[in-house]
């Protein structure tokens, strides 16, 4: 099992320890100006500073394809726990053990992308998975053989990536009772913190709403500007199943 972590401004990241504790091989993708400050396994120089999240995500997809890695997990560098929901409770599991079964299911299935839930929402889910509805953000399974589109700049990149998936008539699976946990958006130093503090997320929300006008709605959520995308409608418009 292979995992990719893009990281910036967080040389103290320990997310990889959860993954290696469950048998994952983890690669860290780091800007050349910061790579020396990191003491983490398998450091990959992405060859450009301040290229943005879309640049490093596209670099990782290209890297995976060049290395012949078909199934990879791409995840944020500040994830601090994984678990599963059962009987209305979100239960933390050791290391990243909760991801092993979904990863193996994903490898045998016909999905381009797989997503996991956030801890605060997983407990209420009645189903273990959904198809072409849900989310794939922050912790994403990718079948690189099925992905021939790119992450876009200045947008809600994960949400847009899912919309492009559906637009290319590829499906995604959402493991809605398997969760990961992170600090609140924009609260953790490093990563995209400075951009969130500058309220760039409002710009990103407006960009994705313009790109997908028939399937989006601008909203205010937890005091931040955001966008809600109707993956279910998009999937049906493309003739894809919704489960």
C-alpha cells in the first residue's frame, strides 16, 4: 500500500507514522526550499517553490504513473487519527488500520477515486459506502490508470477533481463510515493556512461555482464561504449509477 503526503511548512508532521504503523509505504512531496528541514521518510523534491496545491497534486499523479504505481492514497499532512463508525459512535482505531479494508476493496473495484468521511460526520452514517455521492477530500484514493484530468488552480481543488471525475464518466466511492481526523480548516500553521487567513477560499468557491453552474450552490458554512456541489445530479446527467 502506497501513500503520498504533500507537505509545506510542517516539518514536524507525524501523519506518516500512523500509515507506516499499518503497513503503508509513505512518500513526502516537498518544495526544494524546505526539503532539508524535514526529517521524514522518502522525501521527493517537487522541483518548484510556491507552485500551489494543484501543482503538487498534479506532480504526484505524474510521479505515480511514471513509477508504475496504480493505486495510491493521497492525504493531508495534518491528519492525526483514523477510525470507523459503529452503532452511532466514531471509534478511533490503531494507526491507519481503518484504511486497510477500504484500500483493498478499492484496488479490486472500478472506481477512479475513493473518499473517506470526517470524524464528526461518520457516526451518523447508516451505510458503509456510497457511489457517486458523498465526498473525496483531504484523504483520497486514486486509481491513476483511470485519471487523465488535472487539478485546476485557484479553486476548491478536491471538489473540482471529483466533478472532473464524473465529467469524464468515471465513478467514485465514498467510504462514509471510515473516517480521518484533522484540526479545523485554516487553524493549523503551514499548508494552506495563510491562504485561508486571507480568505482565498471565497475566491476558490466562486471559481468552482462558475465552472459548474448547473451543479453548484454558494453557501456560508462554519463562518466561511463555501460551495455545495450536487455530485448525484452530475453523475445521473452523465449516465452513471448513484448508490
